[in-house]
C-alpha cells in the first residue's frame, strides 16, 4: 500500500538520522501533510505507530500539521519538519 511505504520510508530516514547523530533514540517527530495527500492525520498516525515498533523512533511523540491549501506547491507531499533526538548522557550534570 502506498501509505505504508511512504510512512515506512519516513521512519527509516528518521532512524538513520538518529543513528548518524549518535542519538539513543527519538523524542519527537514533527511532520507536515499536504492537502492532496490521500490519508488523514489519524490514518497517518496509525501507520506511523505500526512502523516505529522496534526502531529507535518507537515512543517518539508525533506532531502532525495538515494543510488545506490544494494550491500549495507541496500539497501532494508529507514533509519532515523536525526531529527531536535523545542524546547519550555523559554522566555529568550540567553546570
């Protein structure tokens, strides 16, 4: 299914970015969904929760912003806006 592949690819990219940054995991994910994307926020969230299981993205808070502007140049896209990473603690308290 197209929706599953889209969300799976997004989760892979997020997990890869977390790995490259040396993060312990992902705390939050912010996405923007264009007006012509063929699924709702709820449907996107369901796919996201399924795809993150067993990945460094599991447990991340998902924040979704939707557009209703069909004339937007990105109306057919889902865009990753921001990813919050959990970084390893060095065992020292901040000053």
